[in-house]
């Protein structure tokens, strides 16, 4: 393995490979959700990493599935991980931002994120990985998207530990915050030179109904609560302290979170223009979230807000649109122009990540085809909110569930193997990435 490169200050064009990994079959007849298996990445990882390098990217967000590396308490299997990290740092020549936890925990952690031993187990895993790859891996994300984790695992019971309601959300959010804090300490003890990239999902809210203005504020507060817990910003005088205590979180736990803040080097924000923005509306006596396309305007608002509030350097750690190459190119062009504007204004956005490099399998596949998203869409004909429709038939193959968001598209061949085909986004992404590298070289001279 070659030594890591920590960058020279140039704007980073990165790619990412979808790495959601939930080791156990989901309840109610569901299946395991391992994107590396479903997309064929485990069999084609070396070729996929070469494809990542071919995009012109200088960095990659990449995950080591926790259950593969740490199959039993205190037991670590490095054979596959060593090969992959060696390839990334060597032949692919990419700086690695390594995901440690991406929605799932090993099966031996019986209570998943609600297990009393979760934070210690996560920290032990983080310490082991950071010790082994010290000087090779440049940066770590201790846990991807605490907000989404709390929603799927705590609020709506889609994934383990299958908690539900506000109480479940609070318990998962607090648990993952404690796990991130412990993991950051472990990583910095093992490799003081590694960067910490905290990655969270942007969720932007608005409403045209004045009666729902307070609900918008509630959702906005909740969307940043996991980050604020990780940063130690929720004290006894904070309204969210009382909210958490009212949902079963003990005072000692809250005091410990407030007294042991983690300080990331970069805050990574995930933004999908058609999915990250939500309008709150009334439907049949309920308040529902309707996704809409917020474009670069809502992203710029969010970036300015996060920088003003938290002061950290920022990075777009996931972004993409689904559809034709023309649609993808248009979003990339608009995004690059937007980030250049906002950087001129002094908002320190360090880079962007097109996620995913490859199309991936919709999470509903593992839930027997049932829709797992909480939001609604607007019907194109009537303009009325409608539920998201199932992507394919329960028990069917993965092809109908493929999300067409990648730089490379997946297609099943006659043997059922998912082959990779470059889309029309590839030359545009490569042109942007290489153009940025050339500009950085000129400035260095």
C-alpha cells in the first residue's frame, strides 16, 4: 500500500459506491440488504475501482461492511479489506474517505443500534481499522447519515432494531451519537493524522399552509439534532434536552453526550435535489411530506446555514439525480456552477461526490417489494400527493429495483450477471474533474 494523500487544497471531485449493509434478513419475510452483493461489486470490485479512477475523481467514499471485517466480538478478518484498500491506495490512486457504519451492525450485536454495547463495539471496530490503515486511509466517516439511520431504524421500524415512534427515534439518534463520539476518539488515538468527515443528510422543509409553520420548525430542529448531539451542543437549557428526556433518554446519557463532544474536520452533507426537499401538506386529516425538486437554490440555502451555524469546512458527500444522461449532466453542471459561486462568497465547500458510481438496488427489494420511504410524490396529471409506488414484484429479481443514478449503468446479461456500462455522464464528470485538477496545477505554479 502506498501512503495516503491528504490533498493540496484543490476542489475535490469524488465518487462513491453504495454500500448499505444489513447482515440479517429483514423481518416479515424480508431479505438481507447488502448492496455490494446485490450489485455484483463483491465479485467485480477491482474492475469497479478502476472505473472509479477512470472518472477523473481524486477521491472515493468507500465502505468496509462492518459484519465482514468484524465477524465476531474481538475477531477481525482483514483478507478482503487489505486487498481493497491496497488497490484503492495503489492502482486506483484514490484518496479514501472510509465509511465504517452504513445503516447496519453485525448480527452478533443483538440489539443493533439499541444494544447496550453498541458504542463500545463501534469504537473497537473503528480503532482496529484506523490502526491497520494508519498512513494509508486519509479520512473516516464513523457513521453515514445519523438522521436517516434514526428514521429507518428508530422512527419507522424498517431496519433493526425495529423501534418506532418518537421514542424509538430518540433512542436510536442518541445511540448513534454516542457511537460516533466514541469512534472519533478511537480513530484519533489510533491515527492522529486522519480526518474525520461527519456525513449527514440534508432535509429541507417548507409549507404553503400557515397552520403548519410550527411543524416545519419541529422538523428542522429534528433534522439537525443528531449532529448537535455529536458536537455536544445539547445542554440542559436546550429545548431538545427536555424533548429527549420526555422520550425516555436518561439525564446521565445526555450529560455524557454534552461533555464529550466530537469535532469533525469536515461536515459532509448529502443532497439529492428531488428527494431531500419536502413540502408539508395536509392529506386526509394527516400531515404528510411531499418530495419536490429544490434544485441548487435549496442546496445553497442549506450550505450557508450549516456553515454559519457550525463553522466547519463542508463537502457534498452525496448527490445525484435519477434519469437520462442529459438530466444528470444538467444537474452536475448546475451544481458545479453553484458551488463555485458559494465558494467565492466565502462558504468553504471542499468538494462534491457523485453517489453512486454504479446504479444500485432500491432498498424496498429487501423488504419484499414494499415501499420503505416515508415521503409522497406529486402526481404528474393531478398535482395531488400520491404514495411512492413499489418498484417491482415481491420476490422478483433485482433488475426492476435498480435506481438509475450512476455514472455507470447496470444491466443484467444473459447469465443474470450485472454488467457495467458507462453513461453519458462519464465524459462530463471527467471533464469537470480533470479541468479542476488542471486549474489547481496552474495555481500551484
